[in-house]
C-alpha cells in the first residue's frame, strides 16, 4: 500500500473551510490514502477541527489518518500540501480594523483586502507567513502552499518577496461564484458556458463569457435594462461604465474605489452595508459555536460535497494527473503584461501531474488595468514597508488607497495609521511600530 499524501491545515479551527475542504477531498474516490494534519494555536478550535475531520470521514465512509498539533513545525512534517487559512487576531482584529477608522469618518464594508483594513490585516499576518515560509523551507521544501488567507494579493506578493523558491498558489472562489451568479441572472445553465478572467484578486474582470462561441454580455445588458433593481448594485454600475464585469461582490468592490462610500446618496442608491464584515465575522463565531455544540451532541454534520473550493481540485489534479483549469493568484511573471511583474495577479492556471501552470493573458483592457494599478500600488507599498521595515511606507500605502484618499486629508491618514498601529500593538513587526515624523 502506498504511503499517504499528507495535507496540512494551518488555521484548522476555521471550521467552514476545514469542513468544506475535507468533504471535497474525500469525495475524490481516485485519490490514494490521505493523512490530514491539523494545526491551530487554539486548543479548543483544534479539538473541534479533529472532531470535524473524524465525523466527515465517518459520514462519507472514507478512512483517513487524522493528526493534530499545536506545534506548527510538527504539523508540517511530511507535508505535500499546506493549506493556509490563518486569521491573525481573529474577530477582535477585525473589530479594531473597523472601529478605529470609523472614528476618523472612514467607511469600510469588508476591510480585508485593500484600504487601511487590508493594510493592517496584512501587516499583522506577514510575520506569521514569514514563519510558515521558514518552517516549510526546513521541513517540507517541496510542498505546495495553498493560501486562502486575506488580503490574498498582498500575502502572495509578500511570500514571493521573502521566499521566491516557495511554491505558492493563492486560492479564492470569487471568479467561479461571479460567473455562476451571472448565469443565474440571465437564466443560462452554468455548465453550458465558458469563461476567462484575469486581474488581481477581488478585482479581476470577466474578459470572456460565452455559450456556443457567442458572448453572453448582450443578454446581461438586456436583463439590466429590464430590471432597475439590478442597476442598484456596485458591480453592475461598474460593468455598465467599464464594459467588463468585476469578480468580487458589490460590498467588496465599493471600498476599492473612490466613487461610492464617500456619498450618502450612493450608499442608498447601491444598497451598501457599511461595516458589514463585522457582522459576518460575528456570525462566523456563532457558526463555530453551533458546530461545536452539534459535534458534542453527536449530531451528524451537514456535508456539502460540491463546495467548488479550489484546493481539493489542485490536490486531485497534481496527484492524479487530471487536467483542469482554475483561476489562481501567483506572482506576475509577464502573465499580465500591463501590470507590474512580481506583484500577485489572478490568472487562469492549468493543473496537471507536473504542477500548476499560470497562463499568459497579455494586456488587460486599459480602463480595467487603470483600476488594478491603483489596487496594486497599495499592496506594493505595504509589502515593501514590511520587507524594508519602513513605517513611512505604511502611511504612503494608505495615502494612495482610493477610498482612504477620497475621504481623509493626508494628516488625518497619518493620524489614523498611528491609531491603528497602537491598536494592533505587538501583532505588527517591531520596526513598523516606530513613530513617523513627517
């Protein structure tokens, strides 16, 4: 019997991801034996993750070896794949990312990708990523790191900057669910369409969306013209003006731009929920509590074997040679020719037994890449700030962020960064906690 393929889950206490990923993995009956190695820094969450893994295995009738450790290095031993879903500072960090900027009058909706919320989430995550990269280089240098942790683009770019030899794929389901949603709007079965997307994570663009070789955008235009409620969404508003549909939700998209959150009438017109992610984060805590209680009561887990997450598909393709194409986040190596090299881009990526192969896209439409460049600039400055230990670059990143720059003066931006630095304290790299004098 062949030795098991070891898949390590970092941040295994993220119960939704752990449950869905395991269900999809165990749904592949042509995968060989699996060893699931679970790691979390919270003993209670780790115990819950073990219970989820064992219950999922039992309910699906697929025997797997499950191990768990509070020691990250031990959990990485023998790993072929490392799935990263850590959330540094958890719900408390999210609350700080919203409450502090709100005192300055800065509106955010999700705060995990761009803006001051994304910047400071990145800065408190980078030290953990550095530790993961260092441990993997020593313990499992040939393993693939499959990252789910946001801010996706900043995290992938940072890993490339500090550990370019590490095999990293950033995985997000936004492209898939965007196209599924578009197909629902025009009442066309998803399995009858083909599509092509590229850009940066949470701000990529559906460049091609067809059935039988014909673009489906004209059907979308007709549907939008018929339904005034559809026009009350940020993504639809962007599409009507830019000509290409963006690949993340309206709430996400609104805070990457200088056009919407600064205006009460636009918030009303586009039905935006300011501060939405705080509620989502609290709901995640409740879901964790509910799952833990269900497991303790011996109740069966609800299992969805069609979550369409990419990590199980990556593992299946690389292990079995099954060819498929996903949309993954990688360091740009000329894949998108009018975005900077080395920063993370989201591009079609072919999978097979030889690995993951990002596909050359070329130039993006000029109006789309113009927005991407603003997005990338924030991330590049944030990554550089961490690599060089320069707190001034943190302020520069916030200064060029579209939403922040459209809302606050430069002095207010500096004061806000000072306040967030104090709020996050020693979660941030020591060099970035130094005071800045303009």
